[in-house]
C-alpha cells in the first residue's frame, strides 16, 4: 500500500504516518520531491489522507489528484480525512474528482482532530490536555482502521445520502456548486486564495515563504507578497514568529497551534 497525504499544521501528518507504520505502507507527503508516477505504478492500494476544508478536499490535494488522475485507475483506495467539526461527506467528495468507477474505495473514515484556526474567536484554543487526548483517540482509531482493513472489513464513512446532503451545505458555500478542481469564482475558497494579509511588524524572516506548500509567498524589497494561490492550510499563521500573517480571518492570532511537529 502507498500512503499519500497533505497536512497543513501536523494533524493529518500524524495520522497518515501512524497508519502507514501500523499497516506497513510507504508514506509520502505530496509536497515531497518524489517520482509519484513510479510510486503509483508500484502499488495496487492507495491510502489518501487530507484535512477537510469546508466539507471539501483542499485545493492543493485536488490539484495533485488531477495531475495523477490516470494513476488512480483500477486501484483499491482508502480515504482517511481529519476534521475539526462534522464535515458530512468529507471523505466521499474525493471520489468526485474522478470519473465514476475510476477506482474501488475499500475504506473511508473521518477523524476528529484539534482546532488549528488560531485567529477566529468562536473557535477557541484547544488545551494541551485535550490536544493529547485528540491524538491518543486518533491513534486508537487508526489501530481499529488497520485491523478492519486487514480483515477486509469495508466501512465507508460519509458515503450515505444524509452525509452527502449535510456536506453539500458547507461544500457549496466553500468551493462552489460544481466539483471542478478550481473553486467557483463567487465561492469562499476563491476569495480565500487571495486573502493573505501581512501586518507591519513582519520582519520578512522568510519562514512562511519556505514553509508555504503552494509557493504562494515571496519577499520583494523587504515586503512579504502573496500570489493569490492560498490553500488556507494555516501553516503560515501558526508558524510566524511575529504572528504577523493572517489568512481568511484577519484578527491577529493570540495563540498558535503547534500540535505535533510536522515531518
């Protein structure tokens, strides 16, 4: 089995790596400089991990999946998603990126993880104690998932009609009414692509430029600029030493989510 994952601030990386270790899968971050075509060709089972944004697949994972669409053909696929709140059909929507019947989904699950949106007042900071509980529960659930897969138990979380209906409410607002790779122009996600703001106390240290998974940031004449290509992973917001970067919501963060260190 091959595991591919995207993780903004560490939650999804933790579960993807934990799953891969337990089930014996090769684990690759989609940001890595790897020969993905060869990796896909060498495996008949693919496990896909990503965080759910607005009940939808993150833009960066949609673009990756579109690029390698042909290599998913005929594979057996596991879809595991992380979410802060209930996302409806956050795992099922991955199948919307492909032609009907393109691959066989053998397992799908949603995992609750800590809040990493650190500058939106109605989403309070998750205490260190609760963060540890979240990770422990996720680890226990990954154990159960691996046992089920090894026993060929099929579970498809988020594939029911009720889940699809609930997910569509958030999904249409976030990405738009269609399931195209790029968001609809009037959607929240389209606006979010150009939503990066930088406060005057930014020191242009370059950490966010280095860590941005979309190569959306650059330093020009001692100013931090963005290229209208944000995937809203919140990595820059939570890593900035000066807490000078905001995305989508523009209150300055009073705290930053650290979770577990990304690898």
